[in-house]
C-alpha cells in the first residue's frame, strides 16, 4: 500500500514533469525559421541554461540519497 507521501509525490511530480515536457514542445515550435529569427549562439545559450537547471534539480534529488545513506553514529 502506498503511503500518503508517495501518492502526493507521484501526483505532483507527474503534473510538473508534464508541464516541463509541454514547455519543451512549445520551445521546439520556435525552431521554425519561417516565423522566427535566431542564431546558433541563441540556441546554445538556451540549451546551456536548460541543462544547468536540469543538473541543479537532479543534484537536489541525488543529495537526498547521499544524506540518507550516511551512517549515524551509535554506541554498540
């Protein structure tokens, strides 16, 4: 049986990931040169920022695993 925290995580995370994916699809629409003017530098800058934000967010999740894996001091 799933805990309330797990259920809440699944609901919130699914919605937020879907919004991010929708945003990326919309950003992809900007690649049409018939409608927009952009340079390679513009594209590189956009995707560098996206990668940085993705890496920062992933680090937050990974740090939770590391913190929880640290051994606690206990007398035997």
